């Protein structure tokens, strides 16, 4: 089964908030129309305005705004990894992107 991806490249199914392991629980960007518990998601808003399912489909991708939006706990590498996944996803599809993500993680520490 194909995982749920957010417009910015986060895999919702792998997120602790989406899985309900952390509070407050999150239903995913698409379900909450880009208004997760932490506030308005500028990336979601931008994707909606441009009429794309995810940033990898945008003509301006990767833009400065995308590259400057990342989880502060993970740092800028977070945006670089998401950009790569979105580019791969756009070219090869969701199922291959899911396999790529799985190959980058391990059961011992990454879920």
C-alpha cells in the first residue's frame, strides 16, 4: 500500500504525530487543509496556490522558500533530503519513492 505523502515531502505514515504516538495527534496536511497543530503550513498553502499535489511538481522547485523550511530539530539537511525525495517521486512515482525511503531507513533505529 502506498504511503501518505505531504506536499513538502514528509511521509505522514512515518510521522509520530500522524501515528498518534505523540500529542497532539495530526491527521495529515491534506486532512487539515495545511493547518496542523503547530500553525499554518506555508508550503501547503504555496502548493495549493500553484495547483500542484507536491512541491516536486512545481516549475520553481526547489525554490528558496522550500529550502529554508525545515524541522529545526533536524536542520537544513531535512530540506535537502525532502527535495531529493520529491524530485525522485515526481520522476518515478509514489511506489518507487516509498521503496527509496524504506531503503534509507532501518528497523533498528529509524522505524
